[in-house]
C-alpha cells in the first residue's frame, strides 16, 4: 500500500489540472436529454459512518423519492454505516417500510486502532470496546460494496452508475446532466470539485502527477510545500466528496485488488493512549479508473451540515428547499456564505430550534456571532456584521420584526 506523504522531489512533479476538469456549464444541451432512461441505470449511496449527523435534518430519502416520482423509476438508496451508526440508522429505515423507496444498508469494514508506541492493535491492550476500533474512511466503500454482496446484486439489476456522497452534504443531490455526460463519454469515474475559498484551503485538490489525474490531500504534502498547497491562486478547486463511479469498473478493480489507494494516518488519543487510524478516501481512487474526470460544479453542491450554525444557513432565506433539492437564493450578491458562530446554548438541534420563532433573514449578512442566553423573535433580519452576547444570567430576547445591521448587542437597549 502506498504511503500518503510525498517527498519534495515528488512535489515538484505536481501540476494543476485544466483539460481533465470541465465546468458543469460546458455540458451540452444535447447531453441533457434522455433523463428517464438514465435514472433507471443509477443508484445513490450516502456515507453515514460518523457519530452525529446534522445532515439528516433534511432527509436524503426524500430527494430520491422525488426523483422516482418525477421519472417513474425505482432508484434505490444505499446507506453505508459503521458500527457506530448501524443501530440508529436501522431504527430510522424501519419507518420507511411502507414507503415507495427502496432503502438498503450495509456496514463498512472496521479496523483496530494502532498504538503509536509499538504499532500493536489497541484491543490487545485490553480495550475491547468500540473505542478500540474505527471505520477506515469513505475509500472503503468500494471493497465493502463487493464484500457485502451489494455490488453483484446491483449489476444484476442493470444498474451502471453510483452517486456517492457524504450524508452531511445537503447539496449532494442527483444532477442528471452529470450522469448523462458520463454515460455519453464513457467516463468510469467523476469527482465533483468546486472553487476553493479561504475556508477550504485544507481541502484535497485534483492534480496532474506524471500524466495521471490524482487527488492530493494536505496530509500528503511536505511541510515546505503546505503554503503553496493552500494557495487559492495555484490550486483553485477542491474535492467535494461527491463522486460518480461506474459499477462494472468497481467490480473489475476490486476483484483484481487494483485499488491501491494512499493511506492517510489520522492520529487520535483513547484514554490517554496515542493511537493511529489508517484511512483512505474515495477520491484517491480516481487514478485507477479509465477516462476519469473532474467536473467543476457550483458551490451549492457542497453544503455541509456539521453543526447547528450550518443548519441556520440552510434553513434561512439564503437557500430554498424544493422537492428535497437545496437551491441558493440568487438575491445574495456575495458568492460566499456568511460566517456564523453560535455558543453552546445552540449546539443541540432541539435547543437551536427552540431559540428561534422563525429563522432570521440573512441575505445581507456578512458575519454573526451569538453567545449566551439569546432568543430570536419572528421576522428578524440580520445585516452586515452582527455580534450578540447576553451577559451571564441575563435572558436576551430579540423582538419580532427587528432589523439588526452592523451592531454589537449585549443588552436589549443596544438594539
């Protein structure tokens, strides 16, 4: 298995990509036809191996149901779990037993954490509970599909392509223009990339290395080249973790044991013991597939919900939700999203929802920081830079219909 870190000499061989990355707007109108036939050849996998998932606030199954209803097809939804999420996911899936969507679940592999001092498995030290094990990352989706029997079953149904995405990416929805482009051009693998901002400088990017399209992660970059990697002038795109892959190609490569993806070490600490997790990412597989490409997609296809601050963005007037599809409001002039920080009072979803009568309008908001016992009335509008901090022991209620622009608020009189 290849190691993750490049030498300085290897780093010199890296160049940015142009021809292998097309813009979504460049896909021809002719390629956008024939969608009904396409849908029957497609399925969707959502990666759900983390512990807590705010992305489930917008149900991914609803998006697939909308697609099936619109085109009269039966696109299945597969949820890849880890041992951490399996039980909770099964409880949710049971609620859809009588629905018109076909949902399957399967568990990815689990590996023992390695003790840094001697590289022995942590369970050997007596830690036999869940803390001794870890899910090895989204790159495990390919062998897991094969090992759990899902791959052959899907191919026997005539399925050809799979769309794989993280379940916390609310913008990861089916785009049939992309699917049709891949079918017409016989691309076995497609990675969706989007323009990098200063908030994404650590995100993996597509590069050309010795003539092949490859994913480069920051963990692979020598220290002396890290600033160059973070440059949004040189490396202008980053990996959204939305990938489209041909199922037949997955079968060919897995059975040949040809997916030798780079291992990325992820250091952790368990009960005071320093351990390593050896992980892979699905994007690293791009170099093994024939005619692999990247497609530069709008930022709206990368909309993570890892915290309640992300939910505030999605539930506001900055985005609209139609048939499970999230669309950015064109009234927002600034292409970047507002920066939002919320205190521990807003951390849990239930507490977050209870503190807003309605979600404020943030079309013209640049940044928001909220701390303390703050409650928002209905129809509030936030503009510019807003800082709201309730003093200890004080309940601060923002009145209904209030407009707050470029203000710091500590007491009600500041409004």
